């Protein structure tokens, strides 16, 4: 109570600062056994690339060890990898490899 007999109350507010979710790269690896046609099909079906973009991505993968084919929140990235794994089994390409990697943030942290 104050000197005049009235009650006073103090309200505190806390601010919650929301951060965007961590992003993950879906990475496709080059191998010597998976056909280029299959890679293009996966890029079109799983990653929703049009045919010309899928062919360009496939050539980039073919010319390197690995290539980022998409960037998603973790649950969606994991689902994309699962879809790729199901397709490789269904079409008989055991060497086909797709994984997720945490995207490195611009400030250098993870």
C-alpha cells in the first residue's frame, strides 16, 4: 500500500524474441552407377524442378562430388531424403545417396 492507502501493482512484460528455424541443405552425391535419367526424375518428382532445371542440377552434381538440391526446415529435409531413399529402392539404384546437412549461418555459427 502507498501512503494514501491505495494498492499499487507493477506489471512486467517480457519480450520473446522468435528466431527463424534452423535450415538444412539436402545434398545429393555423385556416383558412377546411378543413371542421369534417374537423377533428373528424382529432382523433378521430389524437389519439384522443371525438366530443364533438373537437367542443369544433374549436370552440376555429375561434375562434382556433391551438390545442394534444396534448403528446408529439418522435418521437410528429412522427408525429402526419405522420398529419395524410397525411389532408389523402387528403381534399383543402391548407390544413390542423398543426405541433409545443417546450413551454416552467415555469422559463421551453426
